[in-house]
């Protein structure tokens, strides 16, 4: 066979196999036997082996696996992956609908979908080809797992039909029950620990280094959300139907509903029928169907206002209380934790559960050796929800909240109006010190790689650090040769294994730590401020404060009144900031960090005097000659305007470039909203 003939046959086979994959895995309508399919695949593999330069980037052979991935790089999401607000009863769904009806005057449709119990994934397609698959991570960025995701047959490597040049699909990677049982049987036969549940198994599989192993576990995927800059659809349901035509696996178990009765009927049906599905679901997702109405409703910092997840009632089990530990947080908060006799709950072994605070223990009337009722809050965090009083032993004593810190012995204090108790020895209590350092080095703060929790504890135990400023005094000679043997139960692992390991600081480890510390000097002021760990000052608040104040010195010298003038900073946050900087020990640490070269200032972000577009909601669509899309949006914000991605009755006008989205133009014309071109926009803002 000549090279030209091989190229044509490879292209032909790829298209035939893709079509059969779609019929089998998405439509569930296979049209050839497994044997015939295998013969086609074997022919393609042989040809690609003989002519490797002719293999297509979207070749079906990539689903077989074979590549080894040593690292999973972190990738920033183009569109943040927000979480959903949860509800657990009909009243909360009614409240959700009422909130929407207060904003939206016209009728609202809802799309009800199954809430798959798996791993969220973001799939990016350019010119119809899958180019990237990224896990949810923290919502802003995740791990790229493209090689393993390509082994999932229900995820198209190449789209077909009238697809756009760019789109992003959100989906859920799941492990079906039959795959889960097969994998666990194989592991059991090999003497390996079995997976606790399909969700854990799916999460572990997409992070395997060997994609052949990932392929063998037969994961599945359902897509449920399409994203692009200019969606050519007016409703969510339309977008999913189009996605199905392009090759995506869209669940057939969804329904457009118009009122609470229809929604409740859908929930009740699947609360029963979920037991017969070949995969796990843990609830129902309810979304506003109209994209324009979604735009009006908007988002909170963490979740959309146009969607909510109804979670099925959590499974509940009974077990015995063994003991109560009291943990100390980085701000000194004392949290009681119940140690339980191990019990299976929602697919995992539960040995511990939170007890919240002293008031919770008192209200629960918890006694030593009680038989307690445990469930998982949102089927994630175990919590005690009741006591079986009939099984309480005569003479058992109530669980008493401690009066002194279990770590440093300081007498606990309680702040007025708060339920929590605190250890006041902030600078001398080991868990508080280590907690602040661990926060300081975390990814969203200083991002000091190579210094994990175990290494911080090791350096602290060797009396080399007592606060985060001490990190910048570390040297090669101080670190090299440190070692520790530790045995622990890895609660975050898939199998909760008992691990014994020897941690030692050799040349590479020490150099990595020191290089990360050097690199951290480039971290911008907003993140440095967040890294200081001021109580009540989260990542977003730190950015706002840094933009407003410009430097740490301005912040240190700011009065309570000046602090409360900052957007998002109320009295509680202002008091916390003032208390932090009124402590001379914190000022001393900051001065040492300054001397170490950290960034403690930035240019203040000041709004332009010209607020011509203040109060205006504007939609930008198309390609522009004098601006990038982000550039024109920034100009609108600088002039006081608000950018919106879709057209609604609240849109003031549209700025249209070349190739404006046809659906946007149609919607604007229907609503009588002005459409101005780039030249008209420039004339407006320059006069």
C-alpha cells in the first residue's frame, strides 16, 4: 500500500469507527458486531503503526490508551466552574422559584436534569477537535487530564455537523456500576484495596499516569452545559439538543418544567427510579431554561442564581461514640470531633464526625458511649444528627467541653455573641502557628511549591520556623539532612490506607523549597495580603482592599471608618483588620517580610472621572478593528458600564462588530434595543 493509499484508508477507517462509536456509546444503537468493530480497529492500528506520520490527532486509536502522564499541569478555566446552591426540601425549591419570579416578570421555564455523582470535567473543542480536558479543581483552575479523558468512548474526539469553531462543554465523568464491580473484583483478586464507591473510582481513574489502565476501567460521561462567547441559542434545552447532534452524550432523562408541581413530580419519580439506573445520581439539578433570563438573574461569587441542586435525603446509620477529640484551628477555634466505631455510610467507611461547638454538644445531650445517628451533610461530610436514648447506658456521663487548650494549655475564651471557644495563645500554640504557615504557603496565597503540610510540620518540629517570616531565613545548611519517619492514615486517599514513610530533605528537596521561596517574592500584593491570614479577609476581600489601599502601610494606618468605606468591608471585617495590625508582633513579622522582598504595594485602581456609561448594561458581540473583545469590555467598565453576555429587556444597547451573533441580533431587534457599530461607539465615548 502506497503512502497516499494509506492516508485515504486511515481517514476512511477513522470516520467509520467514530460513527460506530457514536451509535454504540451515545445512541445505544450498535449497527455492527463487536468482532467486526475490532477488525476495523485492528486495521487502523496496524496502518498507523506502519505510517505513524499519517495518524490523525482525533484518531479513534487514542481511546485505547498507551501514553504515560507523569504530571497533570494546572490550567486556568476560560469560564469559571461555579458550584450550585443545594436544597433538601420542597420549601427551598419554592423559595428558589419565588426569588426568580421577583426578578423575572415573564413566564419562566425550568429544565430538570439528573445530578450525576461523578467528577466534573471541562471539555474544550476548537474547529471540532477535542484539544483539552480539565478537572473542576477550585473552580478557577484545574488539572489537565486530556490523555485519560480521550479513553472515554462517549466523549467525542471530533464533532460532526454544523458545530462552531470554538466551544466548551461541561460534563460529569462517572463510573457505571458494571465497570465499578469489574474493577473492584480485579483489585480484590490481586489483593489490592477496593474502591469505596464509583465516584472515588472515577476520580482516581482520570488521574492515573497510565492511560491504558484508564481505558480499561470503562468510564462514561454525560454533558450538561455548553459555553462559548456568543451562544447561537436562546435556551439551555436548545443548546443541549444541538450538542447531541454534534456527537455529545446528553442524558435523555431531563424535562422542561413550568411550575413547582411538575418539578416535584420529576424529583419524586427519580428518587425512586434512581435505584434502577446503571450509575449513581445524588439529586436533581433545576435550571432556568432561557439564557436571557439567566443573564437578568446573574451570579453570586460562588454559584449562579438561576440554578439549584435538590439533594436526595442522606442515608443514615447508627454507630457507637468512642471518644471526642478537640482540634485547634489556625485562628484558635476549638472544634470538637467525634471518634466513632467504623461504619459504612453512603459508600464510604466513616470513623469521625464533626460536633461543631459546645452549644451543639449541649443541645444534642451527648453522653460517653452513646449510640449516635450519623448521616452525611450533602452526602459529603459526616455529622451526628441524633442519639438513640434507648441504648444509653445507665450512669453514662455527659460529654464535657474542655476549658483549656489541648495543645498549649491556655485557658479558652469565648467572644461575645459567638458560639465558638478560642485558644488566645495565637503566637505560642503549635497548631495555630503551623496552620497560619500552611495557609501562607497555599496555592491561592504565596503558592510556595514543595512545602506541603508534612514538611512544614517537620521544619517546625526542628525549631527552624515559628512564623511565616522565618521561612525566608531558611538556608540550605539548615534544611539539608532533616528526616522523619511517620505513620498515618491517609484520609484523602481513595482507600484510606495506613502509610509509613520516611521523609528526608535531600539536595533536590531543599533546592526546590529555596527556589519556591525566591519565586514567592514576585507574588502580587493582593495575594500577599490574603496570605497573612487575617481573620475574615478572604481571597476576594483581599483583592478589593489591595486595589483600594494600594499598600500595606496605608492599610496599617487606616482607621475603622476608612476601612468600612471599602466595598465589601463591614464592621466585623474592619475590626478584624484593625485587631491584626494593632498587634505589634504582627507588625514585626510584616517588617521582616518587607526586608525579605515580598510585594507590599501596588498601583491603586482608581475609577476614571468620566463615568459616561454609569448605570448602563451593554452587550458586546462580534470582532472589532480597534479593540480586542476584552479591551472593549474593559473600556465599558472604566466608563462605569456593566457588561452582559446576553440580551434581555434590561440591555441598554449592543456594540456590534463584524460577525455579530445572529441570535443576538434577532433578539435585540425583537426587543427594540439599539445596535451600534464600533464607529458609533467610539463617537459616543469620545464626545
